[in-house]
């Protein structure tokens, strides 16, 4: 696992719950250019199959997608789902970096929810706490060694070189934070089965995963309106929370579920404000399915009281008109892949 840095020529791979997303960029943090990309729907039966046959099918899918996209490099930066990682912010006394690194490594077992001998741990020194210059904040993330090595073996079995693994919330924060942001933002990536939250102030300062995503909304609407889930999904993505469509039935069906969701967002913001009382919260950024459900941004803004916008993971990436057209239906789903591809090449 490697937080925050790339290593030369590589492409990013995000293995989602129902699709693979690949991105290869050129450029730097001042501006990127999209070189190659791929979006490949994959059945859940393949993505969740841990047998040798399942791993082989997934590896072949990755290999074929890279070839069809024209990706030549074998180096991969791979996203890690929140369900398989633990990420937190810790505080250590401010001193020289080497001394702090020793302290963090020696005491890492105090911060992670698994035995240190079973964990792969990485960290990034963020800098002095906004509250106290005598305290330095450190972003620490861990995953199980068995899980990390299993993914490495699966990827390398097909001739690829896994150069980095990074938690999805860290990657998506990189892609979705607007340039020149001075205050804090709550960044949300609303997925199929779960939702990643990252409170960002220069760097992620709070990372959470909430159970439930679009699939929960789909089931709720399907049950309430007595329709097929395929129709419910279409209603949500087409009409969203519009109260003048379908007699407002979608809004009524989802109101309680989304109110609970908005309450969790408010809790995260208030937790951050308690810890950083002198930092302004500029608002909420929505991505994933939350970025494309009509009127969800307005709903979240009304419930939380914070300005809410639809995020754009492509905000620093230059794409051609042809690429833009090819991505038009799925562009909002690329936050993790783009964030991985935007990793810098030096510490």
C-alpha cells in the first residue's frame, strides 16, 4: 500500500461493484491530459468470486480492457474499497520527520483495529495541526496483509506490476477537491452498495464509509411503487426527487431514507467543526450516483444547511470531444480512478 504518490508511468484501476474503470493520464497537478481510459461492466458473480476460476476471469477481463484501451504500461495503481481498509487521522508531537516516523511505526498497533502482525500499514505526515503547532497530524491507513497480497498476486499473474494500492476515499478526495479551495469540504462518493465520505481540509481529516447506496434506493422505490427494480432505477436516475414527476412518488418513497443519510452527513460536519472550530466549512461535494440523481444536491443542501454541488472528477483533466462523448453516460463514476491516476511521482 502506498499513500499519495505514483511511480513513473502507470495506469489507474478501480474495481467497483459492477464495473472496471481504467484511466491513464499525462501531465501533472497543474493540468492533466486523458491518454487512455476504459469502462467495462462486469457481473457481480465474477467480481465476488474468490475461487481460482473467478480470479482468472477477472484477470482476463482486466487484461482485455487494457488492451482494448491501448494501455501499454504494465504498472497499475489500484484502488482499495473502504470495506477492506481502515483510515484515520492520528496526532503525534511535532519533531523532525524521521523521529515522527519511528514513533508512528512503533505505536501503529495502537491505532488500527487488527493485530499489527496481520496488517499492512502506511501513513502520510500532513503537517502541524490547525489547532496546535506543537502537534502534527498524520494520515494513517491499514489493510490486512492477506488481502493486499491476494490482490497483488491476482494482478501480477496476468503480467501486470502493482506499484501502489490506495484506499478509495483518499483517491476520490484528490479528484473531487476543487482547485484553490481554502475551507473544508465534505466530499461524498455515492456508490452502488455503500457511500464513502471524506472531510477534506488540505487533506482528508475524517474518512467514513456508510452502508447503503443506490441499490438501497432502488429497492425502496421498487417496494413502495410495486414496480420492478429495473424500472425503479430508471425512475430514480431520470426523475430523481422531482415532485412534479410521477406525482412525486419517488420523492415520497425516498424521503425518510435520504433524511437519515443527510443526518449522517450533518454528524460528520459537526464532528469536524468540533475538532477544528476555526476552520470554515465551504460545503458538500457530491459524486458517483449522488452527482447524477436530479435534485439530490438541492435536497442535501436544504437538510444540512451547507452549500451542496455536484462534483466533477474531470475538473483538472483535458479530454477531447470524442472522449467526452464516449464518457457521457459514466463520467461521474470515475472519481476513484482519476484520483489514483493523479498521484504525484515524488514524495
